[in-house]
C-alpha cells in the first residue's frame, strides 16, 4: 500500500490561504455545473437528533474525496466544535488512498472560499460593512475569505450568545477590522452591504422587509429540508438567486424548496454558482439584491483536499503513515 499523508487542522490553515483556495473552489464549481464531476447526492442521517452527512465526489484533476461530517449544536457546551469531520482523498485512476485530513477546518475553509466566489460575482460594487449573523466556528473563515474579495474594514456582528460574540469581536479586531455589535438581526441587516448568515437556525433570521437594494446575502445555514434562514418575502425580493447546486438545495434546505413549492420562485430563475462563474449566467448587473444559498458540496471537499495534498507534499508538511 502507498503511504498516506495525515494533515491536521493547523496545517490546512497554513496551506489553504484565500489567494490559492478561492480560485480552486471556483474551478470546481465550473466543472460541476458543466457535468464534468461525479457527485452523487450526499447521504444524510439523523443520530440522536443531530445531523450527519456522508459526501463523496470525483473532480477531474483532483481525485476522489469522501467526507464524514456531523453538525451538533450542543457541542460548544461540551467544549467541542459544532462541526466535526474527516476527509479522505483517493487517486481517481488507481483508487489508492492518498491522504486523511481534519475535516472541520477543511469544511470551514472551503465554505468560506465558496462564499468568496459568490461575492466576486454578486457583491455590490460599492464598499461597505460585512454583516455576520452567527459568530461561531464558521464566522471567522467567512469573514477572512469574503473580505479577501469584497474589501472592507468594517464588520457588523450579531449572535444570541453574548460570549461567542465577545470572542469573535476580539479576534476580528486583532485582524484589523472595526467591529460593530448589532442589537438584533434586523439592525445588522440594515447596516450591512454584504450579509452572511452563518447560524444553526431553524427559523428565519433574515426577513424581506429588512432588505434593501444593492445588498448581497450569503446563507450557509438552514441545512435541513424544513429549516429556513430567510422568509418568503426575502426570497421574492432577490433579483438573482444563486445556489451551489439546484439539486442539493431542493433536497436539503427549506430556504429554496419551500418557496419553489409555493410557486414564489421558478426553477429556471435559480442559477448555480458554476454557471455564473463561467459566464453562462449573469452575475451582478446593477444596484440589485442578490442571494447565494449554499448547503455545501463534496466537490469543494475534493478540490480543497487535493490542493492541500499537493501543497503539503511540496512543502514537506504532514505525517506519512503506512496502513
């Protein structure tokens, strides 16, 4: 058996910087929308009331990535991350296992990169504050990656957990951002140009009546069929609705599934990020209100894992083992 490279979270942080990962994730989305990948629907199961996913994909030039991931909202009280995962990478031709990686950090990095790709094509041309609803584990990566594309020094934050918000504020200020604590989600939305929803909510935290023209909303929460981060009015106000995968959002989030079933939006009006990135569908054209809704795809894991593996081998990072 070939040697397998083990990569820890801190090594992934060092390797997968915004300047290299964003373009890699963008290319993976383009390949996905051109049907060049092999990406079956993820397997989802509920264990003790908590969400688990098994995700797999073949991306040409990257290999086969397989991830087992859990999302357990009660974990912070246990001193554990909300999201925990392992990612394995295999050679796409020989089937040989190449690497095993800490999946929580990889997930956060590739999710931040996808949000940054959406901001590249959909964010307002005018600079303004980035607002983040939910200041947990994902929030740091969202700010780091989105601000790499949408340049700003100001961030507005809101969280129902004061301790989380305090910790995030200290981190963001140390990174050089001016931080404003919003008193509510409504206050945050009205003060922000780019709004990032990074919560574990089951009910809408972004209402249409709060939104205005020339904003971009990124929603990475509401990960189940009946969960909503945005209400019906919000969905109907967006001039462009862009998703990571039409099939995935229809199966996995109420934010798109429910409005479609109600007839509030039409399937043909929902574009994929890969279609926008490739120029097949249009990105921002004027002062309009846009949405990127993401549930996460295995192509992102495969692409990020392959890049991390290549960079780690070239830099001598990680630990090699033989099974």
